[in-house]
């Protein structure tokens, strides 16, 4: 399991109820599920490391280059290689900027935003 600490330019803002546009991560279309408070999507041709950064940038409403480079915390080539192995049941979990990110060998992303207080 990798634990990442990254900073980005904008704090996360939850999507507007029922009107959230589809967000693009590489060649997949992660969508927000308000019941689970999770973004879910797939990626086909994009590498896992690029898909993670692009999905987070879409969720955080910023450019992927505004997020700290993944290589400062984890080896993106290793992440790509592990995910590309296609091992059944493989899930790599990361924590980036408070977001929990799960990447599976079947090229699926699940991103859970940081918990928000109701103060």
C-alpha cells in the first residue's frame, strides 16, 4: 500500500447535487455517486499514474500540472507496472491530498473525497 501526501492549488469542492458534469480522467469518464460520495471511472489506454492525476485534477477543478508530481511520493512506473500486470483482484490504494484513491488491475478508479465536517 502506498500512502501519498500531495498538495494542490484548490480545496476540494463537492459537486452540485444532480448537476455535476461528467469528469474526464484520461480516456474514462469518472462520475460522482452521491450515495457513496465516491467518483468512479475506468481508463483504457492511459497509464494508471496519468489517470490518477487527471481524475484528481478534474475533481479538484484544476490542471493536472497544478498537482504535485506523483513521482515526488511514489514511483509512477511501479504503479503503472503493478496495475498493468492485470493480476486478478489487485487493488492499489493511495491517499493523495486527503482523497482515498483505489486503482484496480481491471483499470478502474474509485476516488473518495476527504471527509467534510458539518460545522
